[in-house]
């Protein structure tokens, strides 16, 4: 299967990228920033909010080029997974100690129960759950592979915010708190498969946690960019 996203990041790291990585929605095009998103070093103190919610063993789902894994593996056991062989290879080349080819939406196929103390999915790939039912299934599987006192940090674009409508590939939905985003990556003349993201508001994520073992404990909207938010979850009863 074509993987322009993975190959572009791999080539960038190895100094062989000669073309931009592009997001496409029909004839609309937007260059995807690689260096800032995937290779800017992550260091202690860069994100105190994030570090509050993470502990080891940590599962980084959709770890990209290993930006977060490389930092957290120095503190506790960290496993980075990607659904792209070039990205797994890039992580290993960059010194990630445990980089694996795995799909975050079928976690039970790759990990046993109670394997991780916390989990991170940073990059809005949560939207690839595609539906509220898919989100609930993902959260239930994530609960299975994390401990009784486990935590998780996820991120998404909030369709209740006007700024979200400016995203390339945005598609509205009449259902409150939901929308879509549809685009393709293109690199070096290769067009990837269409990526359909479901955009969930924080309230919709909170709704989806019902029956999964998780509860929403904090939402961070960051500074300025109200379209994007991060959401922290913990297991119900973890304070018992």
C-alpha cells in the first residue's frame, strides 16, 4: 500500500527528501510541516501539562518519528507504535529502543491485558476511529491494555470551534459536537489513500467513555489555537 506520509518523513530524516509532503483535498493543497512537527527536540519542561498525566510503562500510539518516545524512554519503559514500516524504521534509526509495527485500533492483537501504565496518542489520529462506535471500541481496547490506575492523553480538533472549519478537508455535520475531515497525503508523485477523520468535541469524547472504564479528568485547549485540544483520561475507580 502506498505510504507517502511515512516515506516523506523517512526521507527527510535521511536527507534524501526533494519534494514537499502535501495534504490534498481535491485541488486544494497544503504543505505539511515535517521538521517542526516530527523532529523538533522534546525536552524536560516543554509540556508540564502532558507530563502530569503520563507514567510508565508508556504506550505512544502513532509515534511518528519518535519525538515523544525518545524523551520518555529515558524516564521509564516506552513503546512506540506506528502503522507504517518507514516510520518504524525511522524511529529505530533515531534511537527509539522499542519501536513496533502495530495498529492503535486493534491493540488487543498486539498487547496483553494491563501492559501499560499510561498511553499517548498525539497527532489527532484519534479521529481515524471514524465514528462514535469506533471511538468507544478504541477506548475499551485501550482500557484492556492499561492498568487499573492507568491514564491516557489524546488529542483532536473541536468541531464546536469556528477555527476548525478552516482546516483543509473540513466537512460539517448537523450532529452537535461532530464533524469530518477528509484529505490525502501526496509525496514524490505518489498519492495516498483518502484519510477520513471523525472530529469529536470534548463532550463527545466524554460521552464515548461510558462503559469503557475511562473518565475524562481534564481538557487543555492550549494557547490561541482553539481548534485543537488535548484531553486527559483516567480509569474509573483509580483513586479507590
